[in-house]
C-alpha cells in the first residue's frame, strides 16, 4: 500500500485488547521498534495491578492500598478480603477489568472501604460482596468528590448495613446495581450529589430503603427501583433530621412499591419531581408522600398506576401539582385518591392532572386546608370526582361528569 501520513489513516474508536501498537524500545541507547498489545499498554497507566492468582504486583486490593498505591487495576478473578480496608490517601483510583467478573468478597469487618481522609476517590467496574456481620457500609466516606461507577453491591446484610454511605459533598453514584442490602443502598447527607442510572432491587423484603437522605441540591435521575413493596419500604426517603431542598428527582422508574418518594423533612423546599413513572404500586401504595411543612415543591409530568394514592400532601405550602396522570386500582378501593390534600396544606395549585379509577379523584379532607386552587383537571371515571372540606378553595373548569 502507498505511504500515508498518520492523519490520513482510519481512526479506531474502540480498540480491542488484542490490537497492536508500535512502540520504540530503549530510544535513548539502541532504539528498536517493537509491538505491544493495547491491553498491556493500558495496564502501564496504573501504578499497581492486582491479580487473584498472584501474577501481578498484589493479590488483593487491601494489600495494594496498605502499600500506599493510589492508581490500581484489578484483573478478573475471585478475591477475599478478611477485614475492612481503611483509606487514608487522596485520589484513590480503583478500576476493575469487568463489573461481572472482578469479584471482591468480604469475610470480616463492619465496612468494606472506610474512606476517612482525602478527596477525589473513584471505584469502578467491580463487584463488592459483603457478609452477615457487615453492619456499617460497603463503602463509607466522609470525604468530598467520591465517585462510584458501575459497581455491583450484594449481601451487606448485617443490621443497619448500607451499600454506599457518604457525608462529604459532591458524591456521584453512577450505573451501579444494588441488592441484598439490609438498610439503605445509598445513605448520606451529601449535598450537590448525583445518583444516576442505578438499579435498586428491593427483593420484596421489609424495612429497606433504596436512597435515604440524599442531600440538598442533588440530582436523582434515570434510576430503576424494582420490588420495593415490603413493609416499611421506601424508594427515596428523607427523614426528619436531613434536608433535600432544591433537588431534582427526574426520569426514574418505580415498579412494585409501597412508597415511592417520602419527604419527611420541612427543609425540602423547591424540590422538583418530574417525568417519573410509578408502576404497580400495590395495595396501599403511594407515589409521592409529603407530611411536613415544605414549600414550593413542583410535581409535574409523572405517571402513577395501580396504587392507593398518587400524591399525598399534609402541611406543604405553595406547591404546584400539574400535568400528571394518575390511575387507581378501582373505584371500590377504599381510601384511594388520585391527589389527597390533608391537614394544614395551603396555597397549593392543582391543575391539568388526569385522575381516574379511584374512590375519589381529588380529595381535600380538612377545613385547615386553606386557599388551594383546583382547576382544569380531568376527573372522570372515579367513584367521586372531587370532594372538598377545605376553606376558600378555588375550584373551576374541572371535568367531573
């Protein structure tokens, strides 16, 4: 073939492990052109390689981290860690060969990784398996800028055990799979964090949470929550001691649940909940449940199917519930409502929603609920379209018959 400049060659966007590159060996003395495989070159970018068979620098992650190594590649294999791994360095970077086949199993320790100092830690492409005595968390971090990407979590089964527990700001949990977690898959008060594209499997088991107290100014997007219909289960839960204000919960899928989103802290103001689907919500299931005096929440463009109540508000003020579609389990399902306004819940706008197949489409149950606006909703197909025990409710242009 004729000579070509390198800029004229076709570009290879996804090199395979066995692809070859030319490399010059010993360029300053006796330079010789040689070949190197792409995967071998890639390993040179790491400070240490971990191999379960002992054919590399270290045979476990714990040994490599104890030696002070920060940039670590772990080959496929089955690894045993007998104790918690303390992390006291900055910018630890662990990359596994594959999420499915780089399997680390703990037989001891209440945590897996205990990150007590340093910022900018990254763990990706691994499986992390706990044990019955892991009562703290598989990854526990009090530091900022934690990144967990494509990690499989299982069997953190000690009482109170979490998958990821983080209190430092700017945490990112991306593309992970969680199951067999005793308490919460992700727990923390990590403001300005991102929880994106994860799979949370509840296994129909009681007293579990997928995401607990995610922190203010955070983004929860593109996650799948499956089989969270055990007693006292919550997909996203904010308790009375933590805040989630000004966060966005967008584009998630909730399937087989009891409570999808439960906001139980008053400083959950201006949360945006939009574009989520709540499917197969089970008898007694709620899509969105807020029972504190939060303000100015926006609930828009969500779909709710086959549960007890689409949105329940008790004491929130100044919220907007607009453009949602709610479908119940049947008009004879006692206590079912598309939208339920309870207690001292004032100045909320409920407009352009579709509620059908409930005992009541929109229900305001208390005279303490003051000056709510209910307008332009389609409430056909319910046992009762709209019942109002509130004070100075402004209702107009609803389709009720």
